[in-house]
């Protein structure tokens, strides 16, 4: 019997009403539009795509910062849409988030100890302040910081150190699932690998599951077991990381992978770069057919008028008319 997913997203839609006035034409931003995927226990699902494709909105919907307009999010077999009160509080304890900007996500008026201890206070974990402080010191050690950092303020730390504090805060309530919302994008390149290696070590030690959102496809491949590629609110391709990286099926995935820089000049010269022309359509008024049809070099007349459904191609799901029989 196959293992059940720890998190299952089905046909999820998160839309925002951006109508400017009562007499204006109604305008809806379809930030996430009919997205489905599963995250298995003790694994990492990597989510990639251009800025504005809906990755962060999807992550924030999963942690219930946003409410979806349709679809379902199932955590350990329980639909979270109707969770309220203590059930919602328990869900938020189990599902935490590491935010993108380590400078904006930490309260500058609180010490590191207060920042990490706050979730413990909210969820009433541990019996007293002494036990909580001991746990804070332990978490600082886990993320590679020193015990004496507990009395310092966020302004006294570098970007990489602040992100480690953010990771410690997410771990403070012993979660089972963490949404990592571009946790390395605001960091220096020399620090990014350290943070990713730290996340991998924590996952191995604590048995966590991740949704890892990022732009860097090399880093996503390194940390992810499965990858999903988003474009204009849609999941255009998903499957095992190695399969997608070495043999992309969707034209958009192929274009993203062709843009990965190669350090060897000779190899880089021989590599064919797929240049996408044209502007990304507005999520307020997306194309009637395939969302990628306006920029796809392989688009046909059918792509302009008919939206492709996800179909199984080997180990992957891909939304493209090219693979329909």
C-alpha cells in the first residue's frame, strides 16, 4: 500500500478582487487558478516559476494567510477549509512558514529570544519560562547560532543570520510541514548554500516535509524530491526533480532550464538558450486557451482557444496539447 501524502492540494483557486470603485468594471486577479499537487511525508516539493506566477500566494494560502475561492487543501487527511478555533490553532502549529525577507519578517523591537519564544507562548508549549529559554538556546544551536545571541536584536545580525533566526522561529512549535517562501533569494550567494544545507540537515534530523519556493532552479533541484513549475497561476508541469531537470516536457519548463547559467565558458557557448518573447499576460485578463500560448514558440491555433488539461506522461503531469494523443 502506497504512503499517503502529508499535504494534498486539489484544484485550488485563490483570487483577489481589485475593482477600484463601485461603478468600475469588476476586476479579479487569478493569482492561483486550478492548481493540484501532493507533498509526501519527509520530502520536499520544489515550486518554481517567474515572479508573479502565484508561488507565494499558493504558499500563503496553504498556511491560511489567504482564503481560497475554490478547491481543497488536505493536511493528513483533513480538509483545512473549515478549520476554526482550536483545530485551526493546531493546524498552524503543525504548518509553519519561513518568509522571504529576513529583514522585514523579524520584529526589530524584540530580542532574538523573544522572537523565537513568542510562538511557544501562543501555543502554550513547555511549562515555564526557564524551559522555553532552554529550548530557545537549543534551537539557536540547531540553526548554527550562539547561545549569547539570545539577548541581541535583529539589527545586530547579517541577512544570513537573520534567516537562521527565522528558521529557528518556525521550528519553535515542532511543526511537521514548513512552507519555505524563497528563503534564500534575499541572501548573498555565498550564504545561500549554507542555508539550504541547514534546511536539509534539519529535515533529516526532524523528519519534516517542505514546500520549497524559489527562482534558482539549480538550488531547487538540489533540495527537492519533486518539482512543480507554475506559470500565470497554473501548474504547467510536475514530477520527479531529476526527470524534469534532465528532460523537460513543457516548453516553459525547457525555457526556464535553458536560462540556468553554466560556469564553464565552453559548455555555455554550446548551450542553446530559449528566449521567450512577448509580455507575460495579465492575471486579470488571462488568455482564453493555454496561459503560455502568447509566448510559446510551439503554440498552435488550438492553444489559443482551448486550455490543456493535465495529462500523465511517464512520471510527470504536464498541461500541454503537444502530448495529447
